[in-house]
C-alpha cells in the first residue's frame, strides 16, 4: 500500500478528518459553556496548558519526549514549534474565546469554513507542490457559497450589539491565524507528532498563562458545568486533535486538511439544533448540498485515486 500524499490522501486520512470535524464542531458550543466560569484569556491559557501537559505525558510513554524534537530537528524545530504555537493556538484561541462572548457558537463554527479560501494563496506561495488546479478552486468556491448561505442574514445580525461586529471580526481573525499555522505546519521539519503537538501547545500556554494571571487573575466560584466544558476543549479538540492535525497535514497536505473546515460548521449547527434546541433555517439544506458538492469537486481526483488503490 502506498504512503498518503496530497494527491492521494488515503482512507485513514479521510476517517481522521471526519473525526476532527465532529469534535471541532462541538468545540464552539463547549467553549461558550466554559465561558460561564472562565474569562477569555484564562480559558485559552488553561486550554493550551492542560493539553500540553496531557500530550507531554502521552509522548513520554510513547517514546516521543520533548527532547526528541532537539534530536530530530534541532533549534529549527523549536523555532517552528514557537511560531506554530503562536499562530495556531495562542492567538486564535484568545480571539475565539473573546468573540464567543458576543456571537452565537454556531456563527464561530461557520466562520472556520473560510479557511480553505485563506489557505489557497498561502499554499500557492509556500507549498506549491500540493497543487491548486481548477477543480480545487471550483470546489472551494462552491463550498464558500454554501457557507455564505448557511450563515444567512440572521446569523450575521444575531446579537449584533456594541461588540457584535468586533466579535465577528475576532472569529474571522482566528480563521486567518489557523490558515497561517496550517501552512507553517506543512513547512516544519519532520518531528515526532506527539512531541511536536506538545511543544506547540506548551509554547502557547507559556505565552498565555502569565498574561491571563496578570489581566484576569485566578478564577473563583467555579461550577462543574464550565469545568467539564474546559476539560473537553482542552483534551479532545485541542490535545488529541493537535496530534491528528499534524499527522494529516504532514502526510496529505494543508489543502486536504482544510476540508475539515467544511465539516466543522455543519457539525456546529447540528449540535446547536439537537443539543441547544435552535431552529433549523430553511437555507440549511441548500447550504449543506453546496458544501458537500464543493468537497466532492475539490477532492474528486483524490477520491477516485483512493477507490482505485483499494480495488487493487
């Protein structure tokens, strides 16, 4: 069996990004719940720190301690870990946590669908071997149109108070950070994935924790609900997903990874409807069809290659 590539990601990578779509789709709802007990900077700092400690322990047991980064990639590996920790975790986590105070969680999830469009020009400059053909451009465009319909005027105008506009811009800014971090991950030197994820999250935690303590202090009067929500966002969509994300990007490319950002808004809305009792807008069906069509068009060649490989 051939190794996964950006042109032929393989079935395992398809399963991994589907799993990521589900747990990331639920992350926006659980972050909103966590904000009931934690201020935004504190939430981001604890999320990254808990995830880093968890992955440090897992990496030590799996033979991937932090020292393996020095052995395999030297100082360059640590430089990339710091940059990616800043771009992929520290800044976007703060922006999302702050923005979720003023916009619905479904809106925050939907804005992540912008990521493929943001990644395209970066990939063209920094990772041209991934290829940006007409199929991918058409597929991304269809998916983005679907996301616009999915958002609709109701979501854009929802809770648009004094900070509503800034909350929406914060969510969009987080998507821009994820795009930069995704391409940077693809360009990083080869490192053990668990150690790499622990280092990037650790760098983010080291940056955020002193800032959170200085600005927001130590949280008090915590109830079980926001604590459980914090543990969810720290362990599943941050720690475990961080390892999976690195594995997918380094084997199948950042453009393939960006497909997850079509799944995330769909799952975010599904969780909102089923768990938060939100009304399902009529434009949802049209949006879902366009998003799925965009995924199929952008990855049609990879899907055909995977099917042929499995038949052989």
